[in-house]
C-alpha cells in the first residue's frame, strides 16, 4: 500500500530491471539484441553492408601499420563508390566490430568519404571500447557474441578480412562455413586481405590434401594485397542496382519438404 492507503501498482515486467537482468529474463535480452539493431537500421535506411574484420591490436604506426592505412583507404574508396550508386537507401555501408585497429581504420575511412558507418561493439570485461569514427546512431553495443555475429551476417553483401587473431578467425570461418554449406541464399564474396599473412596462418591447401574441404571450397574466397584490387573485386561481384526495398537480409536455406 502507498502511504495514502491506495494500493501500490505493480511494476511492469519490461520496466523491472531485476527481472530483465535475471536468468529468466535472458530470452528478452536476446530478442532485444535482434530487434534493437533492426529498429536502428530501418530508421537510418540502411539496406546492406560490407563487413570489415581484422585485429584490434594493429595500430597505424606499428610493424603491420600498412594494414591500418590500407583498410582506411579501401573503406574510403568503397564508401565513395557506394554513395555514387542510384539508390534512396544507404548501400554497402562499411560495418565493423566497432573497436580499435582495423575496425577503427575502416570506420575512419568511411567517414573520410562522408558516409555513414556501423560499429557492432561487444561488451568485454577489459576491452573493447567503441572507436570515435562510428556514426553515432549506428554505434551498437552487444552482450551476446552470437547476436553480434548474426548482425554481421544478416546485412552483409561482402566480407573483407584483414590480418587478425582468434576473433577474426572465428568470424571468418563462420561465414565460410555458412557459404560452404549453402545456408546463404546469395553468394557472399570474401576477400582475404594480405596474401602472405593468410597463407602462413591458414594452410588451406593442407585442408584440401587431408580431405577436410573440397578443392572447390577454395573458390569461396579471393586474395587482395592493395585497396584498388580489393575494390575491383567488390565492384565486379556486387550489383549496382537495388534489388529489393527495405533491409537486404541474407536469408538462409533449408531442405525442401521432399528432402526430409
């Protein structure tokens, strides 16, 4: 009861922070990490993205600093090209994990061209903080890795993967697995940027030799070593005309009823 004797109105469940932070509230939190970004992207008229992956540890002046500068330049060139396309929606928007290193470089390059750019940041105990170059209304914070990765794939029309560590490998191999298993209805071009790095880090030929992947799976990605080459690959692979209204979601495939 209130002090004036009237019954106390119970708190609404969706305004109850104790419930929302509880184990029982986890499905609501997961759903919010789908619907919240969807709401933002629709309001911003984002149609599709080009996702840049790469290490947060690469700095502009470090021993591998060339990759920072080249990621920035590629994002600038890509954004300038996307802005020239005939569309009322924002096409091929540069999207990163929102942190430092390669992510910062790509967001920065998109900003250099006057374009919007997305950062899908992840809340971690000791790192990572959103970089200053993400468009403010498109800076998103995630608690769940799997929901963040869903949004990397959901609007992606291509993937550019710069040198990186465990996180980059995780994100790369998930997209390659979805392409290999044909879960994507559409092709997602994948560019491994930095041939010498990737040939040293992943022995794809050994995977073929041991029968772990098919020789045809090597066609799921291409290599590039300079921004102009990477841009040309993307321009060749991606349609210039808008194919559908609204967000260009990557729909998944399943068995037909006859195959079940």
